[in-house]
C-alpha cells in the first residue's frame, strides 16, 4: 500500500522489499508508527506521527542507515575458537 507512495529502502538485514507498517493506539504524543520487514521481522524505530494516515517520519527513520564503523567490531580470532 504505502510502497507505491513512499520510496522505502530494502531491509538492511535480509534485503527484502516486503515491508509493512505497525501502528499503535493514539496517545498524548500522537500515533506511534514503525516500519517492519515481513520476512525477517526487523523493526525500524518507533516514531510519533500527528496524523493517523501519515508515515513520513516512519519512512525517514526506516531509511536512515548508520554510516561508518560499527560500535562493536567482530574479533574473528575470538569467535573462531
């Protein structure tokens, strides 16, 4: 549904394009929304949308990717034991 309107990046974990939205019940902050991957279950960050039909902030949060070194690099020598 929303894939036709918004350009969503593929899942960073499995590469799937089968994405969906999770919506929570409105509270004082607005409507909690997150993008999820239907194949591996990865979930983007929850963001609050002011309108029930809006997904622009959820899209931006899903499409944002960490650039640069990872916080915890893998030590291959330790993991090969």
